[in-house]
C-alpha cells in the first residue's frame, strides 16, 4: 500500500472501509502530500502486520480529523515523520498507543491525540 494515495491532490475524502489490510506490511507515504484531504476514518484497518508507518500523513495540510482507533502498533519499527507538516490535526487512537515510545516521539506539538479505551 506504500505511496498508494500520495500526491493525489484532487481527493478531499475517501472511503476505504472495504480495504482488506490484514496482510499489509508497509504503509509508508500512503497519503503523503495529499493536500486537500480533510478527514480520514481508518479505524477498520487491520495493522497487525504493519511495521512501517513512515511519513504516512506527511504534508496533508488540510487534514483535521483522523480516526486510527483500532491501529495495532506493536510490530511497527518506524513512525518517522508520520505527522510531519500538518496543521491542527486531531487524531483518535486506542489507549495502547500511550505506551508506544516510538509513536510518542513522532507527535508534533500541533497534533492533538485523543485516546480511547478499546472494549
């Protein structure tokens, strides 16, 4: 899935609810510099096998809301620049992300993370 939607500036919204991501290992640059995207709900993504989230949302300047509630982060080796060059983004994450030091290191000051406990 790497680079799949990067630099697609005509997209303002996208429905990815039917995507099967259970075997995906890399999501590097997935939405990179998609400058007109406003919100994304990726809560249904199965990221249990993903080990690279590098620059996944970098440069998505209009992105304001991002739901990553069910993201599994335990196998991830890099989040480098995952939220780089974003303005006023609010991300919904699962509570387990609070314990992932690699993830926490990549959160810029202008990105707000709201944690939810999974039931």
